[in-house]
C-alpha cells in the first residue's frame, strides 16, 4: 500500500484527490488483505461450478458475498462517469485497486479489468440507449462485464471471428461459438464481435453488447474450462444460437467493430499489468517471510547470499512493474495515447510475474511445490498473465510495429 501511495505522490493529483485516493485504497486494502485473502485457497480447491443439466454456472462459495461487499463500497463506480451513477475518478486509482485485489486473489481480481473495459467501450461507442441502460448497471456491479472475442479459430487473431450476425427488423441475431469467456454465463453484458458483412473480411465485423437476458435461450453455456490455475474464475464456452441483440446494442458503426475493439483492448491491458504487480508482490512477501524463518546450515536461508540476491532481484522487479503500470495508467488518465506503452507494460510486467512466482517456489524449496504453500498457487495462477488479453508474442509484434512506425 505504502509503495503505491509513494508513486501516487509524483502524479498531478490535487490534495483532495490524494486524500480521496488514500481513503479508497485503505478501504480496498482492508477488504483484500483481511477478507478476500482468507478465501483464496478455498476458491482454488473448490473451483467454479457448472451444472450440465441446468446450464447454470456458479462462482465458488463465498465469492459473491465478497463481490457484494465491493458493490456496497461502490468500487465498480470508480471510473464510471458521474452522469451514469459513477464517481468519474482516475484510471490510475482503478489500476491500483486491481493490484490490491490481485495481491489477495488473482481469481477474484478477474472481476475488475473486464468491468472497466466494458465500461470504457460502452461509454465510448455505445448508443445513448445502451449507455443509459448498461453503464449504471456496470457501475453498481449489478451487471458483471465480460468480453466475448475468442472463438475456436480466433485467438490471437480475433479478426478470424466466425460468429455471424443477421439483421432482421430492429434486431441482430448472432450465431456462433465463443470460447474462454471469463464470467461467461454469470455476466450481465458481453462485448462480442460478429460478422455482419462476410464479403469485407476483417472489415466486415461489428461489435455488440450481447445481453443474456435479451438473448435468452440463444445464449447457452456449453462447458467451463478446467484450468491450470485461476480455478475460482469462470472460463466458459458459450454457444450463441440466434441470440437476439437489439440494434441499440450495436457499438459504433456497422462493420467498424474490429478497429473499435483492437483500439479499446490496447489500453485496457494496463489492468493485466496491475494484476501482475499484485501477484508478484504477494510472491515476494511470502518469500521474504519464508526466507527469514527457514533455517538451513545454521542460519535463516535469507542470510545465504544466493537467496538474498534472489530476493533483491524480485523486489526490484516488483518495483519496476508497479512504476510501469501506474505510470502508463496515469498517461491514459491524462488522455495521452498509450497504445505502444500499454503493450510494453503488459509484456514486461506479465513476464516479471512469471519470474517472481518461479523464484518464490525456488526459495520455498520442496515446500514450494506443495499445495500447502501459497506460492504453489501463485505460480499456477500467474501463468495465464502472459497469455490472456494478448500473448507476449502479440505484444512484441505491436511494440515492434509501433516503434518502427514512430521512427519513420
Ligand atoms: C483463463 C483465461 C481467460 C480468458 N478470458 C477471455 C475472455 O474473457 N474473453 C476472450 O475473448 N478471451 C479470453 N481468453 C482467451 C485469450 O485471450 C486467448 O487464449 C489468447 O488471446 C491467445 O489465443 P489462443 O489461446 O487461441 O492462442 P493462439 O492464438 O493459437 O496462439 C498460440 C501461440 O502462438 C503464438 N502466435 C499466434 N500467432 C502468432 C504470430 N503471428 N506470430 C508469433 N506468434 C504467434 C501465440 O503467442 C501463442 O504462443 C482467456 C484465456 C484464458 C486462458
């Protein structure tokens, strides 16, 4: 917490804003480190649920109670504009909240980046009707925001989306399969891409807000993934079978969906960087505690240079990760173009999370490989960070293209 506030002091927040930031972060820290962290191991063991008969999904026990606490504390309203029942506060603060949540549980923190991306996309590209309807719901947390881009043949290349959208009267009807949908089946809004004009290729995709309440039986969970980590988070495969989407849920103009989504994804990646700093910070703290207490060859292992230098590297890397995500978040808050910087931030911090959680297991020795110790879960959970919201390879492509173009 102190480390985050130290960085905040360098930003152009007024005294009132600094006080408000501190008050919110204190509250989030209490919630994360006293209540959410208590449940993290149980959620990993229990995992998310899916009933193939009823097609209902569920988060592990107690997760929604803590989600409700976030609602009661108005956490999802932080970055929603005031006219839509939000507080209109900074993206910098929002990402610091994500870091604190990820320190307690990466699975729980999954509610946050997709919520802000949904808010941002609907606020920037939604029709007046969609904004009026969905932004207050996302602000209160009564709707969980989800992203439905990935499909069986569209992963890194989301332009390969095959779901088709047919316009009939005042609605579109979407048919196709969405995979790896975080919160799928539990979400109130799903931002998705579908083909509206096949002859135009990737330029013939449109973006929509798919509302399961409107789509009814046309939106059905087929299965949920059994994953290496992040067990408490729902990752669903969803079948869309003539899922109805009213025309006011079209985002931007028809056939402009890909540009709109790629542009929005570019800056949302800072949230994944904040998750990375959070999980790495916890791996570091667990390692420091263990290194102080585990004695081998007559002294705490932290006094052996190999371990103390490993801790020095980990602490430096966590600091770098935090500086980077907060700085890029603040650039975004100040309205600067962060397309390349967001990719650099996502790439660098997610790779750091791999390194730090790997070293945390090493410092714990055989115990680090045991389920009894937290670093085992941190290592498994962190693995996804270099994969979702664009793999490290995709980030490097964006960075290299961008820097080459800037040089010209
Ligand atoms: C837990 C979890 C949650 C997720 N949540 C969501 C979600 O909510 N919504 C959603 O839409 N998706 C979600 N995803 C999907 C995620 O975004 C994709 O898995 C990711 O974008 C990679 O796509 P892919 O898995 O199809 O891999 P592929 O695209 O098949 O890539 C496989 C490998 O090839 C590399 N590769 C691909 N193309 C190139 C290239 N041109 N040059 C060099 N290397 C290349 C990749 O970097 C990767 O290493 C989630 C995934 C997971 C695991």
